[in-house]
């Protein structure tokens, strides 16, 4: 199972101004969770922005407070697996976490017994992030505690399988996991589309589902996925394989053909922003704000003041 130390893909959440507050909230809600760093980016197009790194149940996340530009919605959510084979208090913990997330939140599917789980619920918390809590079947293949989940809706409904195929071809250490298709007679969902699937890329699990029901949301930049790259060659590879919306390219961000946002970033950038002097951080920030795809050599020059 992937550990946070070698986690190559990090979910990134964009808030208006609540990033630090939300990260501290999650650290009180989930087991084995903590805020690891808070830095402030100065003089960005959104003004001064707080950037926070945190871990939820051992999985790394990042978040930024950068203005009210994107609205969080359930097209990307996070499965939280409570596994009785790993934790004998799993059934109690799922209720505790649900109750905490419910404060100011909104239940999308109530915590209850469903055909696929003894206990499951889908909730949007008070900040807008969506969580699917599930008491897992301990007889199945083990999965991580936290798994990002893609919901393909609207004009992207029916594209889950194509998206998985793309991601499996682009990323290393990849494989298909479970795959369940809709049977006939489940209108509006079409027979053969993806009812539930999971897949592993860069040794990390994700899930994907199609839904033909009417949803007034779709993928946007509120949740993106940071891909940590060790070289310019890796940056170039992911950029060329994933970027499909030229006008969305900015500061290492891109949007793929399904509307999912990714950030292709050098691993070293974290170190520069956490260990650099205020002057170094300012120079690096001003350098990357001018970039679309990151230029690692240029970032090094900015850091050194060359």
C-alpha cells in the first residue's frame, strides 16, 4: 500500500479563504491526521494566499486559499474505508466521523445499510468537500483508507472507462482493479457503463463511476491532482499526455479531455517554498506565475537569484 512518504499524486483543494481552517478541522475528524505545514504565497493574482499541507489518515493533501473562483462539488469525492479486519472499532468510527462531518454539512446519501455495504453514506461537509464513508467488506482485496473518486456526469457520463484507460496508460505502477458495469433496467444509467470501478496509478488507488442522473455540477479546478515529478522529462511527459485545454494551462495546471484538473509540479518546488528565504520564495513565486508548463531550470535560476 502507498505510504505518504512516497505518495506521487496529491489531491489539492482550492478554497476561497478557509484552507487552513479546513485542514485543522479534518485533523480533528479523521484518525492519524495532522497539518504538516502552512506557507503564504505573496503577490499572486489572488493576492496573498495561504497554502497548507496536511495528512488525512496517512494520505497527503494540499489546499490553498485563493479566492472564490471555483466551487467545490461532488464530481470528485473521497472514499473513506473503515475496514473491520484492520480496526475492530471500524463500525463505531464510521459513525463518529459521519457525525463530525455532518456539522454544517449536507447528506447526499444518508448513512445506512445498502446492497453494497452494511454501512455507507455520502456527505458534503461544511466547506463543500464530499466524502463517501463505507464499512468495507474485509474479505475483499485490501484498499487504502482514503481513495479519491471521480463521478462522470452530464456530457461526460459514459466516459469513465475511457478516462481510466488514459490514466492507466500515462502513469507508471498502474493496474485495473474492480470493474462493475450497470446491468439493463437501471435507467437513466445505460447498460454497460461503469457503475463502480477502481484502478491504481503510481501505486495509488482511485475510483470511477458514471451517473446519468441529472447533476448540476461537473469537474472543475476546485479539486485537482498534483503530480510530483523528479525531472523535466517527467514534467514534459505528463503535460504532453494529459493537457487537452490550452486556455487552462497556467502555473503548472492543466485540464485533461474529461475536464479533470492536474498540476504537474517538480518535487523540488515544495522544498524551495518550505526551506527558502522570503526573498527566494518571492523570486520562485514570481517565476512560476509567468509559466504554463513548469521549467525546472528556470525555477532553479530564480531560487539562486541568477
